[in-house]
């Protein structure tokens, strides 16, 4: 039995101009491909550069597809309530064709209330809006009539089999399972005030349980668990970047109304579910994360440590070359001969 595959995840948060952010993220994805990483996920965020640098993930991934050959490319996630579902279907199909069938379509309902206003949507209605637009998107991808006897062109091929849904809740896990979609789990989650020190598995295992219970017979589970992982040649280096990044992230979560316990760096590392240090230390930390044993894919991202680009590249190398083999994670067979 092989272990989970691995993926690289980015929110495109390098300290640079937008154009340079896109160039650096592309280089990071190409680097991940060289080291046998099977998939790259990119996040969508609107309006706020500090939260994420990419409002148009399918445009970006079409460009990345032209500069890569084997790594799968996924949206993690497109905020569906803010989109026209038919246009998402059309853009995703074109991007998938340009990528040679390497696209995975990850969807979510959104988490920044103020971002809904410019799109004419009410965040209080995001759940029913998401469900309505999801139905229309699935009809389009399935080639069904989406109004006035119109059907999608180009047709979606097998893209409908590569849909994922992100969620923080067991009902969301159930919804993904019912549709036979993949399940995307976040790198960290808000805790209630009476469970501030609960392990991440206590929040995410019930989501996986609901997902598996709802999954139709014969459909293989697809569970991607994203984690904040920063691998360095020595722990002191990792802590130097974490001191800045994790404190900034904690303050951001607190401004959103979350309770993040502790001000000591070691406390913040735990509170923000961060795995950092040398390859040996990161492997030990990830091995203690019970949810990862149930994942079919582990997606690692440097956020919220947010180290500089050259250190992100080094982290990718160390994760693929040392952490993944130590944990039995599965690399692709596309590692280039110069690695």
C-alpha cells in the first residue's frame, strides 16, 4: 500500500509586485514538478494583497500549464458564490484543454464577507447561493441543458470527475461526499473558545467521517489535507521567518474575530498548526497529525511562515527529498535527472 501523494500549495504572497508574484509562484510550481510533487494548488483571493495575490486562478494556471508538462494544477479554491457558474465551467474547460487534462477544479463558498459586496452578493446568502451555482456548474460540465437548449462547448470531457470542495464543517464534508467529489481540508481552522487547544484532527476527522459516509458506493475517496510546512536546513532559520510571519498571521486572524491563544512563538506554532524546522523535525511533527493518516494527498504550503522565495524553493527540495520518503509519501516518477 502506497502512502498519500503530495502537493504544493500557494496563495501567491511573496513580498513583490503582482507580476513578480506570478513569476515567482510559477517558478515554485516548476521547481515542485522537478522534485516529483504531483500537484500544485493555487488559492483565489479578491482585493486584498495581504490575504492572497490571485483573483483569477484559471488564467494563471493556463500560463503555468504552458511552462510545465506533468504536474497537476488545481484551484484551491474558486469562490463560487462570487462567480458566474457557466463562465467558470467554460474557463475551466478551456484551461483544462490547454493543460492537457491536468486541471483539478476546487470550489469553496468564501470566507471574506466584504468581498461579496462588489460582486452584488450578500454574504448572508452564501450557502444557498453556493448550492444553486454548484448545481448549474455541474449541469454545464455534465453536458446537460443549461437554458434555452444550450450546452457547454467545448465539452468538459472528464473534468467533472476532478471537482473538489473545501469546507470547515461536517455538513460540507457530507455535501462533497454525496456528489462524489474530492474533499479539501484547510491548513488550520478556527477553534471555539472552549476548545482552543484542540488538535486539528479533532476538527477535521468529523469532516472526513461525514464525507466517507456520504460517498457513493464504488467511488474512491479523495481527501487533500493542506498543512503549513516550512522545512529549513536548521531550525533557527525556520524560527527566524516564523517569528515575523506567524505573528502577522495571528494578528490577522484576531482582527477577523478569532481567538488565537498565546504570544510566545512556540505557542503560536501550535495554535496555527504549523510544522517547521529541519527535515527530521518536520517529519516527526507531521507524523503526529492524525488526520494526515486518512488523507490521500498532503498539500504543503509555507503560509503563514511566508519565507522569501529562495527559502521556499529550498523547503520544496527538502520536503520532497527527505520528509516525504521518511513518511512514506508518494512522489511521481517525473523527477528530473538533474535533481
